[in-house]
C-alpha cells in the first residue's frame, strides 16, 4: 500500500512541493494578515500535520509577517505557498495541484471577514467564454503558468 501524496507549487513552476502522508487540518482564515498575504478575502491553508513535506523544485522565500509567524512565497511570481508558525507548517490549499483533495473543514478569524463575503455565492455567475465581447481576446491567450502536475523540467521550450 502506497502512502497518500499531494503535490503542488507556485504559478510559474519555480517552487514545487510534495506532501507524503495524511495532511492535518485544512482551514480558511479571514484574519486581516491572511487577507493581505493572499490578496483575497481569505486564505485557505492545510497543516502538514504528520505528513512529510519535500520541496521538490526550488525553495520558498520567507516574509516574517509577525513575531510568531512567517509566510513562504515564490520570489519569482509571488504565489503564496506556506505559513510557518509555532504550531507547525501549513501550505496554501490553492497551491496544490488538486486543491479539492484538501478542502477546508473550519473557518478561523471570522471577526475579520469582509461584509460582502457571505453574499459571494449568490452573485450572478458566468462561464469565461460566455463573455461575447472578450471571446476573441481570450482565444489568443497563451498560458505560461505551470501545469497542475509534476514535471521533470520547467520552463516551456518557447520560454526557456
């Protein structure tokens, strides 16, 4: 029987990680520090727990965000990757190749939740290609983002 594994990394592919074993608790945090660190309304994190973390390509850079915690990110593209505090290391859920494999089960820092957060699920929805005015432009886009799986090398040949 093989151990559970989860891989992920940054947007540009310079930093990749692999988690081997059962991750710990997955949560979403609405505190202001997590909002600023993610430039979003919340930051979803999963603790490494008893699993083993291996940085398989590159290493995160670190920002000391408080006297007790530091935050890891890719110095090339800025992707938030990790939160390191006295209670252990946690990884950004959305940096995983399959974020749905480590879904949040609890919310923290709810006192910092923006007043508009609870209304997000009721906003009108539209698929990307339903924007008729943007379709021609969208069809010309070429993604330089790292794919959601491990690669032996990275950058694409046309960007190396």
